[in-house]
C-alpha cells in the first residue's frame, strides 16, 4: 500500500467499470488522501478525458454512506438493520455455515457476480478458486452480453473486430444500438474526428438519444426489429450488385442460404416490421454498398430481445458482403475482448473441481431459481448465495421475484459491497469492499486493445478489503474444516495475481508498472485476408455450431417474446440513464441530482392519449407489477415505445420499485441472455 506523504503524487490506475472505454486513470494523492481523479493524457484512447461518472470517483470513495466495517443482520431480511462485527467473527461464521451446507450438498451454494469491476483479479480469480474447491453451483454470467457474444463467436469465431482508433479514418460509420456519447465516449471522439474529415454518421436506435441527435441520419426503428433491417440491407446489396464477390467467394461460408434468406426481405417488408420509411432503408443500403471504408459500431442494447442473437449475426454479416474488412477503417466492432491474451484458467483454476460437474444457474433467471423448491432437473434448493460485483435485486429481470427470493429467511446471504444496496439490505452479512483506488488489478477492454494495470493510490478506507483478499481470508477459515483450502494457491497476493493474469503473454509487467498500459500486438485489419477464428477460417453466414444447438443456422428475424397488445399497448426499453452505469453511481449525490428522479420518456401523442403532461407522476404496469415514476416528454421516444431510464435502486423509487419490476425472465435465442428490451406495458397518469 502507498505510504502517505504531504507532497502530492500521481498514481496510474484503470477505470474498473462495465464500459468499452477502459480508461487509464491518474489519481492525485496528498497526505494519503485522493484529491482528484483524471483521465491519463499519455494513454491514447483516454486522451486525458473521463466521463462525468468516473470523474466523480473520489466522491464515491469517500462517500459518507460507504460500508467500512463487516456487518451482521439484526432485523428482518430487507429491513437494512445491521450491527458491526469483527472480520474474524464474520468469516468464522460464514465459513462454518458454507462448510455445513457443502458437506451435504455443495451445489446448494451459489456465487453471484458480474461486472461491478471488470478487473481480472477482483472479478474472476480467487473467488473462482474458492467456489471451485467448494464444488458450488456454477453461474451462467449472461446478464449483459451473452447473446451478442455467442452470436459473434458463431460468425467470426470470437469477440473480435476492428480496432477502435481506426474509426477515425472511416467514411461511413453506422452506430447501431449505441448511445455512444453516454456509454462509449472515447469512441465518440474518433467518430467526431471522422465526421470532421467528411464521414457520414448514421444512428440506428429506437430512442432519439444524445448520439442520434448529433448524427447525420437517425433510423428510429421499433425494438427487436434489427435483424429485419439488416436483412433488407442485404436484399438491396444483392439487387443492386453492391457486393464484393471476390471477398464473399474466398472468405465466407454459406453465402447461398444467406442470399436466399435476404431475398425474402425486400425493403417494403422490413419497413412495415421496423416502422421505418422504405426510402430510409434504401438510402442506408446504398450508402453501405457504395462507401469505402465503411464501419459499424454495434452495441449490446439491440441484443436484449428474443431474437437478439440472430440480429447480431445478421448485422455481423454486412461487412463481409461489401469487403469492408479489406480496410483497417472498415468492418465492425461489438467487442474486442476475444483478443485479450489473459491466462484465465491459471487465475480461476477450474481443475479444482476435479471430477465434479456442478449444475449451472443462469443469473438472468435468478428470481425463479431462488424461489425454486428444488428437486428434479433443477437439483437442490439454493440454500446460500454469495454476491459480489453485482446488485441483483435491482438489476436482474422481474425484480419482484428476485426480491422475494432474497427475502427468504432460510437463504444464507453474504454480500461484498461498497454501499447498502437493495441486495445488501437482504444480506445476513455485508463485508466492506475496497474501491478501485485501494487495490491492485489488471484490466483488458472490450472496446480497445490495450491492457491496463491498476495500482492502489490510497490505503483501504476503514476495514475494507479487496475481493481477492476476502476470498483468501475466507479460504483460511474454511481450512479449519477442510484442509484443501490451506493449499498455496489460496495464498497468492493481489499483485502476484496480476502477474499470473499476463503470464506467458507478450505483455510486459514492467511496462505496465512504468506507464500503466500496454498494447496487445494485433494486425491493423484483422480480416483483410480472411483468417476468421471460426472452424472454417471464414466468416460463417451459415453456422454448423448453431446447428448443434438446435438454433437456425442462417440469421433471421424473430418477433419479440412480448409484442404490444390491447392490454399492454406500449413497447418498453430501459437503457441506462446517462449519469448512471447500471446500478453503480446511483447514490453519488452530484450524479443523482443530474438525473433528478426516475423517468419514463413518452412520445407526445402517447402521452396526450392518456392525459399525461410533462413531469406528471405515472403508473407503468403489466401483469408482473407496476412502477411509479415521472413522465418526460423530451422528444426522445418514438410513438408506441416508452423508455424507462435505469437503473435506479428499488428503494429510491416512489413505490419501492424500478423498471425491472416490469421485465420478464424469458431468454434470448442465442446465449441464454435476458430480454430487457422485449417488454410490453401500459401507462396511466396518477393524481398528485
């Protein structure tokens, strides 16, 4: 840990949050206190600029409500009543209770974590070793990106794509399903550079976002219709022969069945499905077919519907059809995480499972899982859950069921957290976690292709411990019951785990120590000569891997699980509010003031039909529940679609709910992901 001095010093770190930018941070420290967090000007992708959220990181670290001591529940589940206890008391009791359950049925224990930190050490190292040794149930971590990720893997062979910096050289940029200004700020800087150099920017999004407003064109399609639009673009490429026949012949697989599928989707058909003008589809097809280099920045919002995987596959086919991959400024980027060289198996040690093959619980259906009585194909009832890097009571779909599951008095719950979130309120023990300014970690990015090191800038506040330190200490207490937990791999320090993460890679740890980041050596145009990571080495329009899963092998449009009906006539999507990141930063006072209160954006016509004026309290409801918030008639919602900006903590909502009271637990076509944006509701005005 750093030694406090009165002379200001700067420490290089990395942003830990679930964002493709993965910025390099510079923290200024004086007298052991972090006084400022800035973007690192020496890191090309960060360029000295941070988003409004992370620039407030000291406010989060020194927040008056931060959990700084281990806490034990002293009231009913969900009451938020706790008393301080020592680390030894907490860990001794937790270890004894987990051991007692695991001795009978280890799969009755479930870890629950996601991307509260994107770091490899604090996100997926010592914790995985602990649960593998225990034999706990595995967690299918699907809640954000699995539909798009598995669809991309079926098409390209992995989460691979063009390098973000080369968007600055593109002549046409299609920003598909992304509010880049809010969620990918540093990509937006490259897009603006391209725009200044004459590039055309097109945004495809059901919401007229801040990004859509600043593009040359906005295609405001209906939620869940992206595959229909992509297939119509293909139709026009074929009809007008805007195709790179040589690239298709040499570097793709399954062109004939894809061609047949695309010819079923003339622009007139897609226009009706998507709710778009026919001419807008034709113009975009012409631009895509006649502009080089052309690039797509695809994001994950559009895959959070029933047909999300098919949609990603359809869009991912478009660059190969016109040979966009021949150029370093052409192609597509959804995620670059497949290029990361990390030694994840060495960090996680799945071999600790031995011959055991625990069941897998899908994190997106945690509401149903926690309420399951056990038995049959499900297996044993979940008796204990350890939550870290996540806030499932707020972020998981159909949250009334999630809250009811966590309210079970017989569910032993441990939460490792910074604050008393909705989930922490339901814990038996809350253990204080360090923030990014207080621990070691190593980070990749799913937006760019650098590796970053995070060094602790200050000592842990109060009695906070890093996630890895918590699981090291918990393993030491478990060793009193099971000698296997005394093995040397449970003693590896956080810094040593950072070194393990890049072992046997081209990344030099000394370079990371000196400048905080290092570039992964990769080709500038990854698929210029084919070389896809698929079994065939080609861009697979027709995927045998999907055939083995019983999924249609050529992309198609699949209607939503929950289209609007007479009872629930409005489609609802729920993207994050601009100043929040999922449920993080919701309790940071300055950011909360910027967002003001939970809002529902409506089209003026939909509002007028219901007697709703701007600012009115409204009831948003369907058969799963109701959510009370305030109407916003700011011009961002299209007719027939409402936008519930998230993700507020439930306890900050007017009726103790957030938008996930309304979402369902049905899953995507590929990847077993949630369908947050595949939801139908009704809205009424409330008095007062």
